C-alpha cells in the first residue's frame, strides 16, 4: 500500500501517516484465528473532522472560542466530561431557544471536543440529508454509526410527507441503536410538547424521551457578531 501525495511513511511504526496532522492513516489488526496481521486504512484526526463536520465554519465552534457570556456553557462542558456515562445511558440534549442565542455554537463545541478525543461524531441538519438524491442510508451511513449525531436547526426543513418519514427514520434509528443524539431548534418547548399532528408527534416524542432540554435565552450573539463583522469591514474599506 503506497502513500498518497499528502501522506508519508512514519519510520517509528512503519505506517502511513497524514502530512497535515501527522496522525495515522493505517492501523495494525491481528489476523483472527491465525498468525500474521492486516494493515488496513483508517481515518486520521483531520479526516475524521472533515467527515464529522462537513461545513468548515463548524471548525471554529470550540470551547477555546467561547466568550464566556452564556451560562449554558457549563452544561456543554459537563456533557463532554461525562461523555462515557452519556453514551452508556443514551443521554442526548435538546438545545432550544431563540435565534442567535448560541445553540449551534455550543453543539459544535461538544462535537469538536469529542472529535478531539477520537469519538466518531457527525454534525449536520435535515435539509442537507434530505437534499441527497441517493437516499439517507446510502449517503449518510455515518449518521447511523457515529457515536454522537448532532442535528442542527430542527424545524427549518420542509414538512412534506417524505421529509417527515425520513426524519423519523433517522431519529428512530438513533433511539433503537441506543446512541445519543443532540438536537438544536428555534422551536419553543411547548411547541415540541404539543405537536401539530401525528407525524411531528412521532419525531418529537422520540427526542423528548432521550434528550434533556436545555433553554438558551438572552441576547442575540449572532446579531452582535454581525455588527462586529460589519464594523471590521467598514474599517478595511475606509483604508482603501
């Protein structure tokens, strides 16, 4: 097995490594029931992150970039620190609240922290999954095998019969496989507890059964960030 252009052979272990993160892209597996071993390919840390966080802006959603202004961050730290128990007990989180209050950022902090610990995580949203033409199971296998699945912005997808069925399939798959799920949504908790129809009731019921609700309230950090970005852009233009 020859290394690709972005790889090299590490003299210390004789395995293929990534030039970017220097993590291993090859591992050693003993041959079952006999002598010898296999040396199959594996994902290095940066490849794991690329698969787990398909949108690059999520790379910046880390505890190190937290401004310390939202008290709910304590709960996200606690979730990471007690990940083994959360995984064992299939305990997820439902992060709900108004737009811009930090739900996606905090979910991303959890995803990045666990990816750094080599925990398989996928953070995505239902529109991204539903837009794939070849089907959820064919294109998003990681959504079902990941130790943690993070669904961002529940409620923004189209409420077609097909969409509702696919969403339930994903949520129910996590429920039956006893793997944790984190959901962020702008919906109010009362809306989730009192769904408008049976299709939503099936989905919300599964989520409420396994995800502890955490309210995000207070100022709109997204608007604050937009104002800062606008001011920075204005300063750059004025120097031209």
